[in-house]
């Protein structure tokens, strides 16, 4: 039990305006897993497309790493689904969407990165919503783990974003001016 007297597994969701919102429970465990699988497939396709399109080698490497993580998540979800009492393998669709949902990935590296950040944020929000409606310990643990891994993906993408911004001439000039203000002994 948590200090408020509720179930410690309960995750409270927050709307954009900061008000608490209760998540509606999913109809079944198989539906929860199938939603998570669909999101992982879409994310994999998006990240693989981003890696193929971007010009920055560091970004391409990160997108490929994250896409492979999405495949691992997908396989983990499928293996959990295989252990359910309900036979949902017949409902499983393993076809991958092609790249971005708009049909074409953005052209500029910054646009690709913003798009990848938005995709990861949607997935993080989905896992949080799914975990809120989950009662089975094993599934809740997996969704919580996936949620934290997606948070890590967001952090890595944000780190890349700051690195790309530092490469811009205006930002680079600002960073050089800051370096002049900091005594040399404090810089690496």
C-alpha cells in the first residue's frame, strides 16, 4: 500500500494541464500486449527509416541502436503473450509499417530528430497508460521496465539534440563566448 492508502501498483496519469486522470483498464491482457506490440513495430519502422535517411553518423548510429532495442521489446512482448491462457497468436500481426506514418520521413536531421523524440514520447505515454490499467504482476513489471527503457531512449535522443544544436554556427559561437568567461582551470 502507498501512503495515500491506494494500491502501490497504481500509476496516476497527468494531463497536459496537470490534473490527475484515472486510466481506464484494458479489456484484456492480450489487448494490452497487442497494443504495445503495435507501438513497438511502428517505432522500429520509424527509427529504422530515420537511420536510413539522416546524414549525421552519430545520429544514424543512435537510431539503429534504438531500433534494435525496439525489436528486443517486441520479442519480449511476444514471448509474454505466448504464455497467456487466451490464444492470441492468431490476432498477432507481425508485418512492419514502412517508415514514417506520413509516408516520407523528414529530410533535415533536426526534423528527423524531432520526429523521433515525438515517437518515443508517444510510446512512453502509452506504456504509462497501459501499466495503469494492468493487474497481472508479470505484465505490470514488463510494462514498467519498457516505460523506463523508453525514458532512457528519450534521454539519449535529447542528448543527441543538444549535440546537434551545439553544431549550429550561432550556438557554437555562443559556446565559444561562454568558454572565454570560464577560467581555464575549470574546463576539461
